[in-house]
């Protein structure tokens, strides 16, 4: 999950200023209820998302970029190895991707022209599902992207929201849905 570093370290850059954290559960330890998963992720995020851990992450990444051997390698070679690492290691060891942009605020004079915001993550390389969340005013928008033909993950997700009494409107660009 991406963490917006601007909340912890002021920056004027318009570029992404994020790091990633990887909350997880180990299915080898048994079945988890929804509530157990929420508790596990909540506690993980509370423990790891603070300025000390995040500063350590930034320091590690910056040290890598300063390494003289890495600096002389052409960008297209570095890009190749980053993609290779992602598809062989990172993408295989996760079952889903999530990004949460949080609540969007706009100047008052723009509000009459806006209905909602949407955010999308790209389709992952492997058989997993990506989810993107954003809210504007009183509307929360949740978008899924996946190369999996079946929509079991999305269906279960929205059923859980409905079971919890949350009104849901579903839109899809998939054929037949």
C-alpha cells in the first residue's frame, strides 16, 4: 500500500512522494475472519507508518541511488531489472494491490463543476486484483483492475459492504456485467 510521505515530510515536489508498506496475513496459520484481517492490517499500519520507520525507508532508498556503481548503469538497464524484480518477486508474493488517495479537497469555486473523482491502478502482471479508493464530498469511489476473468473478489467485496448496510452502486466496463 502506498504511503503519502507529504504527511510526514513537507515537500514542494509535484512528483509522487510515496513509499510502500506491505501489510499481510499468513494463510498457513489458518483461516481469518474479516474482522481479524482488519485488525491485523490496522495494527501493522499503526506500527509502521510513523516518521522513524519512514525516514529509515527514505534513507535506504537514497543510499541506493548514491551508490557509484548503480549511478553509472544506464537507465534502461535499471528499468529492466526493476520490472524483472517486480514481476518475479513482488507481484508473485502479493494477492492484491491497494491505493487510497483519501479525501480530495478542491476550491469552492470548482465544486459546481465536479461530481466525483475516480482513480485507477493498472492491470497487474500476475493473477491478482488491484483496487483504488478515492472520495470527494459524500461519495466514495472504489475501482478494481484485474486480468482475472472471474469477478469473485469484487463480488465478495461489494456483498460485504451491502451486508454491513452500506449503499452500493456498481458500474462496470466488463462485457455482460
